[in-house]
C-alpha cells in the first residue's frame, strides 16, 4: 500500500505540472503508421483489459514512435468511437498541456476523472487508477490557472485524493503492469525531488511489475538523468533505443544525458556524440510539438558552444 507522507507545497506544484506533461506524453519497433486493427491492451500480455483500438493506436504513436500528429488523429477517433476509455482523455489532456491549450487541458482532465469514476463499476482496477490520474491532472489545471501561491492548497488536496484511489487500485491488483507503470513514474518524479523519498524503491517498482518495457526503460533513464547518475541513465536509454528506435524523443533524451556526462568528464567525444543525437532527434521534428523542437534546438546550440569553447 502507499506510504503516507507530507509534501512541501512548492514541490507538490512542480510535480503536478511535470507529471501531467510527461507521464502520458511525457516514452517498439513498429512502423510509424500504427495499424489499429492489430491493437490490443498495451500493458498486459495476459488477461488484457478492454481498451479501444483507437486509444491503443494513439498510445503507440506517442510512446513508441513519438509521432504526435498521428497520435492526435487516432485520439480524435478514440474520443468519438471509444468515449468511455479514460486513457484517451488522459493522453488528450497531456497533448493539450504540451500545446498550452489550457481550455482543452481543463476539459480533458475533467473527462479523465469522470470516465475513470464511471469505469469503477465494470473495471474497478482501471477505474480507480484513472480516477487517481484524473485528480492528478485536475491538480495540474489548478496550478496552471491559479498559479503557485493560490493553487497549491487545492492541488495538495487533489494529490491526497490521487493516492487514495491508487491505494484502492493497488488493493485489487498490486502487481498490475499499468498501475505500476503510472505509479512508478509518479513515485520517481517525487523521489528525485524529495530528500526522504527513495528513487531506488520507485525504480524497483518499475523494473519488477510495470509494462510496457520500453516505457519502463525510458522512465528509469529519466530518473537517473535527474539524479545525475549519468552512466546508469545512459544504460537505460540505450535499452529504450533498442525497442523504440523510431522515436525521436529517445535520441533527445540520450543527447541530454551525453551532454551532461561530457561536461562532467570534460569529454569532447561525448559532447560530439550528444550533438549527433540532437541531430538525429531533429530529423523527425515534423512529428514533434513545436515547443519541443525549439527546446531541442536550444539544447543543441548549447552543446555546440561546449564543443567550441572560447
């Protein structure tokens, strides 16, 4: 069951926003054009749950291929044909956040919560899980709308509700891969910012019970990057590349890790390798959000400046 703790309010606000951005937007070698007729449960090899084909296709387009225009088209179909699937609304909320569309973020966060609550009667595990996700997204909406000072008290209430519903889901199936993926990402985001939280425990949750594996590897790489444990981060991002080699976001993550490691070790070879990975990510910039492309380009310029000191 979830361990209870009190959180510094400013950290809470940062994590709400960060998680809303990364957990659904924010990580296999399939073609870019996902065939929805082959879609199934992306989390479970055995005893799959009822997840719509269009939602599954959108999930793969985002997290396997990093192809946001394709994902958007699948999500539009999902919202029309699979209106009772909360994952579709959660991903739509994430895309809205990335596009700074606060009205849609608000709408899709509410719909994630509503559909999660409705799902509890027929699928209590996923219903409770996405009720938790809905509360988390609504906390991000509050922070975005009200700002840190005014929004944090409301967001903190939402965060307590998140863990209340995660506890309910965990009581139903503690080893469920979808639950452990989402909760593992949340725990890592908290652990890398709180001195008394354990990142190793969160990493263990991901490694032991979460799926799909490519998002497990990506999440652990992100955690090690933020913990400045760059050799371990590099190991896991390389694992993710083996299974999601078409995803430009994976090369962006590798570039970030190599840049930081190159700076620390004063290695021009690593800096050059970082630049090469930034370039590889940018070869598919047409399928990434515009703000993300600009961020990659800024970080690439920074790496180039390191390779030409003085």
